[in-house]
């Protein structure tokens, strides 16, 4: 039986970082001396975790992150 404070594990979490060194986004764009966002995905839509490591990472530029948030990804 689940307790009163039970919550579903989050599928995604986001982290905002600053690129002091060049970082390449998943779309192939180069990010340097700007803010960027990393999405950590802990399991897919079927509930399966990644085979290698605890999460998948997706790197977004600020505009790509905004579009992903608007789409609900």
C-alpha cells in the first residue's frame, strides 16, 4: 500500500547551465558563452530506463528549450 505522500517519479528534469567552453547541442548547433539547458530523461514513454547510465541527456539552446516547452516535450 502506498503512503499518503507518494508521488510519481518524474520522467524528465531540466538544468540550466552556462557554456564557458563550447558545447554542442543535439541539433548540432555550437553554444559558447551563452546559457543552455540540459534535459535528463529517466525513462521513456513505455516506462523503460536507459540501458547505459541512469538517464539520457538532451542539450538545448535557449530557443530550442523554449520550443520544447511550448510543445510539451
